[in-house]
């Protein structure tokens, strides 16, 4: 019998939400575990095996010198490395520190800042090591995670579209919130993957999946301004869970005073 | 991963687990035993810092729920709800009626999901002697499969109300972006009916487990509400007589920054460590459980309080039964509200929010200005409160078992930590320390 592919899950600075998405596949989990050997998944199992691994899922961003070294070791141990979620693909919400002084941050949160060791910036995994595939979202969509796992097992490229949330709205027949209600929405510039979730709940997209491919953020910002969204609000819209993704970062900086 | 070493043969030994498994987030265990006595017991937490309290400053008050949700993917509802309540209290808004009921329903979903995850996938394997739920499923397929089905129900409730299970998108100050339609909630009724039966079956199975003989006289702390088992609201009370409004949280509990841990630890002012979470809620609010849930608890051999942390698995199951019961009640009584939310306009001031996360009280305090800009905030996760009590448990527990073979002692100590379902990812305070190597 051929050996089962070995799966590992690693965590860096994150909330655990993206790896939890794997355990949230309640219907598929046991079947998946039959096809893959779960060799390293601390949140779920005490059985921890050494590498190398055939596929490593990496959650979280790099924020400490220790983690910057650890991700290189993970890369060495992994035949394929897939990053899961906004933390791993763009630095996550903790990348808000990149726009401020981290020493000041430390003093705000901790009585004894001298106990703390941290990097000035929170960065994506791909800033440190080569990544084979990036799955977006804060959190990732679990159907997309399954697509990645199954594609890996079948040795094909995952079918993850890179168009915008707008396209998903059109597909679902959701009336455009911006046109119909004048709601601020990042749909035109945000990567698909959620299935236009917020618009289906009458909420404007707030950018969990980060920038889509070749987007025109200045045009959207201008449209938002016409809708009466003030400068500070525009800045914050682009500066949240994917603040350090280059397209969003540059756009938010355009709205700084 | 784990190791033990003797520096003076026969006299002193160290038991370490560098990366704890089946807990949320990253922590390690360190135990030093000399002459059969525990000299040092530490649950070390080394999540990297994420600085939520710092970068929330300057953000708009309406953003706090979605941003703080990202502290923890396992209990986002707790953060969403505590943030909403805190902001609403600053702005003088009270959410009532069906909107309040829907918030309770959302919270029931999180309890079922999070407790279900812990009971069946993280904690049960300890008792049955497996490394994980997948291995356990081979020997006990029906238990694991039905446990997953129960967990899925919790997720289905969160998805119906919140749009998705991790970081729901439909929650905002004053209520929801869109109120669920009757039929969307009715669709959950069948599974809730099934879950009502299954929780009884599961409790009957779990009570047969072998629990280490270990009880402690904890100071239990949690919320207490005049008419309901606490989820979103209540006063901060303890078994040692604390009874204060949540706005006095900071006077009741003090945080200390200890070097070995990357989280700030809390102690009661004028007291010691306190115990939060299912066992505390149960002890403080047993009388608020509906009679049929009280009966389930009795059938499982539980009295009005439980002081053996290993039996928290039973208490969690009782709380799942309660959440299933409460969810069914809310859905049966649901009428679509006129508006999905009430307006919340900013006004300068300080507000407090404390709600019962699966692991205990999630506390948030915000100060905002007239324009709604956050100028100050504080967030305390229940695990940073429980950390001190976990270390005490370790000391007492391992002290009585110092003679056990290392492997067995290590396994049981890990289990003693997992009793609390620690959520180390609730890392708003957590930072990276160089772990001391002994
Ligand atoms: S991307 Fe979002 S959901 Fe995923 S780990 Fe980071 S904060 Fe959590």
C-alpha cells in the first residue's frame, strides 16, 4: 500500500480561527483523516511526528525573531507549504503595528515591557520563505480549504478564483448595496472566497479576503468619497485585517494626513 | 516535545512539555520536583503579542466588535458580545426583546460548538487513552461521530445568525445587520431535538469515565443574573462573597505581569487566584438551570457544585444541554423584529462589557470621545485569570503523585491543564519570552 501523504499544521501569530476551520469540517474530517496522515497538528492531537511533511498548512504571521527562524525550519521540512488566512498571507490585524511605533504599543499593553521580545513589523509568511499556495480570508472559507486539500491529494492546482467579491454578488443575484443603498463596500477590490457573505446580510464588504487581482483602489476610494465616507473612515476601511497587503497598504497611506 | 531529566539522581527531576497539544494556542508545561515535593509548577504561555489594546486606540467605536473578535477564533462571539455591550453602555443604549434573545441564541451556538469541540475532540481522548479524536473514532465511532454532529449544530446556529462560524459578520452595535427570517431558524429545530436526546446519552456515557480523585476548594467567579443562566449579562459574583456590578471588575481583579508567562495573570484583590468557566458558572448559577437540565446533572452524579476539575467534562456537557434547551426555547418564541438593530450614537465616556465565554468571563472596557474614537481600552480573557489556578492545580495534583512514573505523570499533568480548556490564543496580552530551558 502506498504511504499516505503526511499533513502538518503550524501556527504563528494568529487567533487559531483558520486552523479551527479544518476541525469545523465535521462531515469530512474523519474521511480526510483516512486519506492523509495527520502528522503534526497540535491543536487536535498529542501524536506529534517529526518531518518531513508532504503538505504543511501555515497559519499566522511572523512577529518575533524566534518565529522568523522557525518558519525557515518549517519550510525545510515541507514538500509543499500552503499559507492559510490573512495573518499568514498579509500579516493579519496585528500588522496594524506596522503603521505605529511598536515600543509605544508594548508600553500600552504591558506593565513590564522589558519582558517582551517582538519585531517591529508583522509580516506575511511569503516575506520569509517561498510559499506554494496562499489561501485568503480572515478566516479562510472551509470549502476552499477542502478544495486545497483534495487538489493536493490529486496532485492538481486548486481551483480558487482570484476575481472580486463583486463577481460573487452578481453570480448570486445580490442587488449591489453601493448602487441601491449607498452602502460603503470593498467588494470591487476584495478577493473572492466568502461567497459575497456580507452583502447577503445587507452589510458592505469589509475586506476579510484582502485585495483581488489587479484592482483599482483609488477609483473605489473616490466613489466612497462621493458617497460621503470621510477620509478617516476610508483610511480605516483599507487598514484592517489585510492592512499590510501592498494594494491596501498603499491605498490607506494615500488617506493619511 | 517533552522530556524529563534528573539533575541529582533520585532527588530532583524536571518534567516538561514544550508544546502542549489539544489546547488552543501555544503553551508549555514545566514542573520541578525535588525530594518528592513540587518545587515549581508553571503553565508557560508564549503566544506572540498581537497588541489589540494598543491598536484599538484611534479606531472607531463601531469597529471594536469585529476587531476584537480576531483575538480568538474559538470564541469570537464572546469578544463580539462583550465589545457590543461595553460600547452600548457608554452610549446609553439597551438592546432588548427579540434582539437580545437573538444574541443569547448566537451565544448558545458558540457554547455548543466550543464545548462540543473540547468535550469530544480535546478532552475525551485523555480519558479513553487516545492521542486524538481521529484515533478515538476507530474505537468509539458512534461517540465521536455524534460529538461532531453536535459541534456542527453549534456552528449551524452561528452560521444562521452570524453568516459564518468563525468571525461571524452579522453582528453590530445595537443588534444585527439583518435579522434572521423565521424559516432560517426553524430549520434548526430538528437538529436541536436530536441534540436534546443525545446530550442525555452522552452524559450517561461520560459519567462512567474514570476520574482522578482530586478536589479543591476553589473560589469560583462568574456572572450571575436574576432570572437566567448567565450568557450576556449579570453581576460579577464569587463563591467567596464578591457581588459587584461589572463596572467594578478592575477593583475586584488585578492583573500582574509575571515573567514566566506571556499573559498578564489576574488575582482577586485581597484574595488569591479565582476559577472561571463552566464549573464556576455551574456552582454559582445551578438554581437558574431549568428543572430538566438540573435532572440531567443529577443523573450524571453531579451535585449543586463540582470541585473536581477532571469532571469539568461533565459540567461542560450539562452546559451544552442547557444551551440546546435555551436555543430551542428562543427559536420557538421567535418573532422577526421590526428593525435588525437599534441606532447607537457615540457619546464620550467609559463603558464596560462582561459576558460568559465558554471558558469564563470575557471582560472589556472602553473609553471613547464624542466622535466615537476609542481613546483607551482594556481586555481580559478568562484564560489569563485561570492561569494561576491551573498552576495551583498542577502543584497540588503533581505533589500527591510525585512518585508516578514520569510518562504517566506528564500525561496526567497535561490533562490537568486541559481540564480548563485553556484558550491561549486569547492573546491580547500575550508576548513571546525566551522559554527558560532547564
Ligand atoms: S486570518 Fe483571521 S481568522 Fe485566520 S488566524 Fe488570522 S485572525 Fe484568525
